[in-house]
């Protein structure tokens, strides 16, 4: 069993982290898409990528591009997706960098409304993918779902639940741990799943039923998965935990024949992560090339192993264990990004009053 890391971290820091790493990257001589080619005078030998703390591109890819380019990419991590967007909005008049990766669909509308990204459409936008606002390009995606400890349920003679409604059934009392949407991006995604399922007027009643059924709330994904979840192999006592549809691919038995956990694919909310060119950047040409690079076949194929996310390009073949143990939800719950932008804080406050008190 492998210990999960990378994009599964999901904790929203209370303050932005500051981290800069110098990397080399090819292809920064200019974008190939349809964005505006006009650019402000600036240092075109460096392109700065502002991203979240879970950026973890395969070093072999970086090495490959180091041999082909003298352009330096400075990677600046700014915390979780929410903190990232907050920082971009606050520094709109003095951009933190040239390109951004990691704005997700729970915060995308805020970034677009604030005008922090300029319009740019890569020429090689994969078929089947959709931009937001002509400015945010999908790079990867992942389903946030409740996971189950299959061995625990087999030993207990209890059927594994399948739906959100099942989680409130008394036979599953005191078995579920989730994360706080005010401190965890998976927690926010799961809150949105319940809003997508039960509506703005019904999600509080659903959460009341979970509270009555003994749901536990952890501050972070790490705590929920590694401290409370029995399926992580680290002594947890709850056999149901909020995680990702990809997590079962990392709890495969040594012989590779089975996974000891499963994702409840009728409980999922799909997160999409986007890249874009920051408005007013010093090197928009390099930023466009960087967005193109994130859509390249090599990068897209590496995302499952490096970022623990599905590639945005549906034509990219997934690793064999993902195909077997990490299928995506066929009908994940959805909430319009504009509604999320307008009501996010209100919904979190209502959740807090209902669940935390």
C-alpha cells in the first residue's frame, strides 16, 4: 500500500505560503494558441508559475525540458486553491507571476470576475475539454468521494453503503469521517456534493441527519484519512472517510489483484483544476507556452502519478491500476461555478451553524 500525498493534501492554510523553486522549461518562446500577442516589456528569460502547494510535476519531465530551453520557470506556491485565488485577487495590480495553475471550479468564478487572468485558448486544446471564460484552461480533474474500508465491512457482515442517503442510515452510525469545508478543499467539495444532491434549501437537513448519525468532522484530509480512517492501515477506527476516487489505486494489495478500499461513486463532486495567463504579467508569451506545456501528452500522461489527478485530456491512457481501481464517477454532483462564487461563504456559514454549532 502506498501512502498518498500530493494533490490529496487538501488543507486550506490560514495564511499564504511562500515558496519559490527555480526550474528550467522548454517551449517558452511563445504560445501557439489564439491569445492576444501583445505584451508588456519585461524579462522574457523567466516565467513565474503561481500555483498551490501540491504542485509536484515529474522531475523527469522537467529534466527533459531543461535540455531544450534556457528559459527559467520560477514556481511560487501560495497555499490551497482558495488561498491561491485570494492572493491573485489581492495582487491583481501587481501580479505575483506570469501563469497560474491550480484554480479549481469552486473558486474559478471569483478569479474570472476579478479579471486576474487574460483570455487565451491553446491551439491544441484537447477535444472534449471546455475552457471557462476563454481564460481558464482545464489541466486535470478529480472526484472527491467517500471511501470505504472493504475489509472492515466484510468482517462486520455489513453491506458497503452506496449513496449519500445511505450514510445517514442508522446502521452506519459513527462510521463516517469527513472534513471541514472551512479548512479543507475536499470538505468544501463534499459540501457542494450535498448541495448538488439536496439543493440549497435541503442540504442543512441532510447534514443534520449526518450529525444525528454520528459523523465526525476533521480539519484536514490528512487527519480524516490517516488518523480516523481504518482503511489507511494506520490504526483508524472509522471505515468510511472522505477522500478521492483515485485513493483506492493506492491501497492495492501487494500482488496487485485487489484494492482494500473502494470509492462510493454516487457520493462524488468533481473538481477541475485550471491554468491561465495572469493579466498584466511581465512575460505573457512565456505564460502561454507554459499553459500549452501543461496540455502536452507527456505532462497529461504523468499527472496520475505526480499529481494524483486524472488528466483533462480524455484521450490519455490511464495507468493500469487506475483503470481497474480508480474509475471516475459517471454522474458526479455539480453546482454552477457562478452559484459557488456567489454563495460559498454563506453555505459554509450555514454548514458551520448546522454541524459545529
